[in-house]
């Protein structure tokens, strides 16, 4: 696997890096997602809404961190 890096265009600072998935890794994750879909599709709508709402709350709790990360990656001030 190769390395993917993101640099702040304003400073050249490394913002993050990670591995690029190869075709077998992507296909393996797709297979897992297909398996998970069966149980997810049987989950009650109210439970799905609860999961999405908890995710929204987690994002809101990290708004400042997310904004700072986006600013660094795009090279723009907040």
C-alpha cells in the first residue's frame, strides 16, 4: 500500500497521512458492508434515527476541532 499525505497549502505543514487501500482491501471492506446491511435493514427506524442523532451529537461536540482541521487542510483561517 502507498502512503497518502495532506499538507496545509499555506504553511506546508503535514496535516495528516494514511495508507491508500489496495483493491483487495477495498473489496474486503465492501463484503463486510454488505453483510452488515442485512442486520441494519432489519433495524427499527426509531433505532436508526437514534444512531444518526448520536452521530450528529458527536459531530457537534467536536465542531471546533473539525473546523480547525478543515482550516489547516485548506490553508484558510477560521
